[in-house]
C-alpha cells in the first residue's frame, strides 16, 4: 500500500557527523514541508466553530480542574468523521524531527515513531487502512493554528493537554505521561531545573509548556529573545520547533534546553554528549490527540481507538509501540495512562 506524505527535500551538511548531523539535518529539512502558516500566527481561538460550542468549551476551560478528562469513547460517525471518509484520507499534523516520536527514517524516508503508530491506528479505525494518511509536518508553535485553519484533522505531536489549550482545541484522553526536564551537555555545571540555571541561556519552543514553565519560574535564566513573538524575533532562545533547541545547544548558542523528558530522552539518544539533568521531571503532563474545537464526534471516536489501543495489557498495541520506540530511553513504563472521561 502506498503512503501519502509531504516529503522534504534531501541535502547534505558538511562538518557534522553521525547523530549530531542528523539532528541538524532534520531541523533544516523541516522548513521544506511545514504548513504555509504565518511564522508567529497563533490563530484565533475557536475559528470556524459554532458560538454555542465555543462558549460552552470556554466555560469548561475557565473552570478547568481536570483537563485530561475527555468525551466518553464512541464508535459512532458524525460530520467530521464523514468529511474524512469522503476524502478517503486522514490528514494528520505530526513532527518529522523528534527521534522515536515522529521522524523520518534516513534509509526509507518514511515517517516513523510512537506518534506515527497512533496516527496509523486512527486511520485504520476510520478508513480501514493504516496507510490512508496525509502527514503534514508542523512546527511546535503552529499546532493550534493548523487545526483552527482546517489544515489538518488531528494533531498527534507530543502535545500536552492543559486548561489553556482547551480554550482553543479539543483533546482526546491522555495517551502518554511526560514531564518537563532540563537537557544540557554532560560536562555542564547545570544540575537541573534549579538555581544552577541562573545567567544561563536556556532554549524552549514557542507555544510550549516548557516556555510557560520558564515564564513562571526561570531561576534567573535567560530564556526570552528580543522582540519575542514578532516577525523580528531572532529565534535563538525561543524557537518554532523544539529540535531547533538541540541544534542551538550543539552549536554552543545556548547552555541548556527545557522540554518534555520524553522528547529530551530521544535527543539524548541522538547526541551522546548531552543528558537529562535532575533526577525527575519537575512537572507532570499528559499528551493527547488534538482536534479542532468542537469536533466532538472525532474526539469520541479517537477515544474509542485509544480504548482498543490500550487493551491487552503487556500485549497491547500501545505497549508494543512503547517497547519498539521508547523503552530504551524511557524505561520502566508498565502501562499507558488510564483514560479519564467527562461527566458534564
């Protein structure tokens, strides 16, 4: 079966070897396949949805105490699912640069990883074909805009569920538990998310929970660019794509990166000169499949897919994907996070 993907151009970089070169190459080729959205456009919340749905969801977000609680699972169709079936393809916003999550196999050119496996499971349920997918690579800071502007049906891209984002998109139940942690060179004096960051240049992705954490408590770190969030932003400390931070770290332009430990573990595997600092993550976060605000039929159907994906204990599709892609860098996980459902 053929796979429909937005493929990047190929090119070489001199002066970089092995996995380090792979990280830089990924960051460069990403620009070729990114969605044509404005560089700093976050989009307008709830664009294209009915006023009643937006008002109800905003009320829920404002009173948010358990953001991981999603709609009950359902195998029923609906208008958003019908649109996907009529098209014959699921359009999924993914990463192509996150090793073990969503990245291009350098030999085959195919997208692979934990998130990609989940996208294929959704396509298989909706369309009866795990390859009936159009993959669109989107940067971290354009995930929400891609949904609001109908560029994608779902975003499956290590996207943390939180109350703020619930004002703009809808989420499935959680499919992975992660947390923020510091990534730095092994010989660095930085010891974690603590006072050792004072005066250090720390990189994070625009629109990420890592950036929000630094805004709340930076320990004196330098983490904001001049003209942040404008067209004049130099994208040195705050960058569109999370992998750009690893490149900045490798080039010596920053001293550390704050990101999800799940992503950082993959980056440490790419570059053995860096490591996670601090014993444990300093936050607890859950990844969910994001849809356009108010796409209740699609959210409920994805939740049904996740029920099936988790089923089977150690032999579940979830555990098989985890063992294949993530167990080496994130050992010790024995089960996916349990789903939580809304009762309102």
